[in-house]
C-alpha cells in the first residue's frame, strides 16, 4: 500500500514497495515478489521502495527494511529520500 510523506521543501513523495505482489494478491505471488525485490537489493534483507515526487523532482529508489511501512516515521522516511537524491 503506498504511503505519502512530505519533505522540508514541501514536496510530497508517494512511496511504494517495488514489485509488491506484481499485481497478484495471492500469498504465493506476494512471496515471489518479496524474493525478487530481495535479490535485486543484494539479498541483504532489505526491500526496494520507489519514492515518486509530486513536483519536478526525480523519482528515488530506496533500500529499506521489510517493515518500513510500520516502523519508519515520516521524518526517517523523508531523510532516507533526501540521502538518495542527487546531491543529497
């Protein structure tokens, strides 16, 4: 499920786990999507998350813990985005 966060400059970012279910809600498809995302991030236990901005900023790809949606507060998520932005 996508999550919105607004950074200090007022840009709203919509964050969603990449490959989340690949469009199929079945448990098997969810597990396959998680495995794929894990492999793409080096198998370090993190998942790929894509942050898409509301304005002219460029989309950012993040590697976050699997439970990022519930354990990261908005400030931590905004910091992770800022760190991955060009010049961040």
